[in-house]
C-alpha cells in the first residue's frame, strides 16, 4: 500500500493535513472486509514523532563544520529514512509529514516505495509564502510574550507547534524545491490550498489503492515501458551512462587528491555535490550497483538516466 509524502513551506499546515489524511485512511481501511490476516495499518511519521527538534534545521546555531555539511539535517533525515524503510510494506499505509523540501530526498523515498512494489504520491500543501511566514511570526511573538511573562501560560507547547527561528525559516523557504508533476518521483501530485477544507482524500485513495480497496499497483513504468527487444539496449545505456558519470567523478578526485566537497557540472544543468569527506571507488561502485538494481526494469527513460543518477548521487552523498 502507499507511501504518502507531504511537502510544503515550513508552518504551512502540513501536520494538520497529515492528521486529516491519517483519519481518512484509518476509517477507510477499517471498513475493508476482513482477509483473515492482520488488518492494514496507518503509520504516521514526522519529525515530532521521532523526537527531532526543529532546531536541527537552524544552521545559525551550529559551528562552522556543521554548517558546511548540514550535519544535523543529515542525521535527522537518516532517522526519518530508517523509520520509513521499517514501516513500508505491501499492505500498510505510510504518511510522511514534513517539509521534504529536497527533490533528491523525495526521489530516494520514491525508490524505497518502488523497491517494495508499493504505490506512492506527493501531497503539496500550497500555502502562500506570506501566509506561512505570518504563522511562524505569530508563534515567535507568542513565545516572546510567554518568556517575558506577558502572555497567557499555555503549558508545554508541542514540537510541531513551535516556531522556527526567523533566519532558519527564511533559509528553508529559500532552499525549498517545489514538486513537479512531470517527474516520476513527484507524481501523482495532489495540491491542497490554504482554503481547502480537506485534502482530496477520495482522489488520493482512488489513485493509490483503488475503488475496490484492493492493493492497486499503478503501472510502475507507464511513461517508460520499452519493448522487450530493447531491454538489452536499455541495460547497456544504464550501465554506460552511470559508469561515465562515475569516471568523471574519479577524474576529479585524481586532480584533487584528499579533497572533498567539490561541485561537478555535468552540463544540461546537472550538478553533483561531493561529500565533505573524500569518497573512494568502492563506495561509488556500491552506489552505482544500487541505482542499477533499482532501475534495471526500464524504470526511467534512457534520456533521463543522467538526471536520475545525478539526483540519486546527490541524495546519497548528502546522507553520508
């Protein structure tokens, strides 16, 4: 069953929408006829369910090393990734709440869903930036008043209701990569506007599970299915293209011995940011084999292998 990824600006109302989706899917799944096995469950995963504080995204409070490689963010994403991977299964529903603002991160999650033959979708909480900024500023003002003893005591504030520091909030918005329905990892894409009473729950259910409530497998390669006669050509291109990119990374490493953190330009706007620690051939080959294993069944069009592999490398390097 599906992985539902929420994305949007910080303080845009993603947690509220995630709770609505959790309530809807819990009700729908409980109404399905029994199958004799354990009933499907809804797993809700977010920063606050994993006790990840919002301060991990505040680079202003970090030392120079942490700021240079976003160490605290990488640790947070590693925890989220592990939780999602544990929960994903062919029968359960996983709702991932959070900004999920990096397209390479959403691609990595898409690959995990695909690995267990599950459907997936992205729900974009399309709150205008000024609206989201106003919510964060209200929370900041409320915190200041409470600290000064001027406001009404509200007790312990839930982590999901705490504000981001102003500089942190602006930085997250600046780095936000809006989902694109024309990319496989961001589709099907559903947008929820600020004024919408609820997300399009029925449409999401239909797209991911189906009207009969059975496990719906959306055609995994609907836009990229190739004829059987061309499968060898596809595997050849997959192998050749990924090896070419690895060779370029290795050439850069030879010219910059012992260095890390380089930025490689592969033309066509494709960039790869190497990890801060030098990466060797065994690690690169392991990532290449993993990508080929995930995509050997014509998972991406030939013309987009370079784009997909560079996005995969960026996300993998960021998690190191």
